[in-house]
């Protein structure tokens, strides 16, 4: 089954809020010297969207999509307009034996995995474009080469991606503000860790 992609709707208000969330274990003993342990290797992102107006068809699309996801039950794909593509992004170095590599993206110097590549990414091995017949990319961004890349060769990719997400709540609050015009004050969802 394909993971559905969220619909594009009119009336999206500014700003679109995106908050990186971490989970840190914090312990303060009697001495007062804190101990902190980072539990995750990369954050979960919480997205909050506001729609000042929705047409009747947008209303039907978002409610239908929300119900298709079963509220907070099912994953979906979301395209963040500010973080959706990479150009010549490094994702590994050949060692002559490894054939599988995870696509990643760097944002402000922080690197994290990409789990929903879209379209047909371009893969390069040491700067040379690799023939798509020589690798596969699965739905969660794992690139598998038919032959292991040569030791020391830099692997890069150029392409687009979505974010795997799920809604945080099982209720969707849509209001009719005038005949056939609706608003959605908060649509909250967060990225999924695989």
C-alpha cells in the first residue's frame, strides 16, 4: 500500500511552524551536577499549519484525507515547502563491500535520514552519474547498488523528498466562517521515526 500524500489547500496562513523536538534524559543528583543523555540520534519535527479560509472542496479534501489517515492512526507524506530537496548531498562513501546506503539530507550542518524520496533522484558515484539500472531506491530511501561502490568513492544524490508524518490528534476542528468558507485554526502533525 502506498503512503498517501497530504493535499495542497488554499488559504494557508503564514507562518508555518516547524519545531524540532528531542528527548533528553536529565538527572540531577544531590551534588547538583547534572547528567544528561541524548536518547535520539535525530529529532522529531512538529508541524502546525493554519488555514484562514478553505473552500468547500478544500474542506472536503482535508476532512477526507484526515479520515483516510484514521485521525492519528496512519502515516502520510507531507512536503515542507522550505525543506524538500537536496543537490549533490553526500550519503555515503564506498568501501568496496557495502551495497546499501540510506539517503540523508543536511540542514544547517545537521544530517538526518530521508525516508520518503520522491520522483527520480540522481545518484552519483565520485561525481559521475550512476545508471539507474545499477541501483534501486526503496520507498524508505535505502539505495541498493548492484555492485559495491569502489572504496573511497563519494556517493551523492540530487532530488526531492517528503516527510513521513502522522496527525497528533484524533479530532479535526473545522469551522464554517461564512457560507461555504471554512477555517482550520490548527492542523498539527509530527514527523515519524522509522
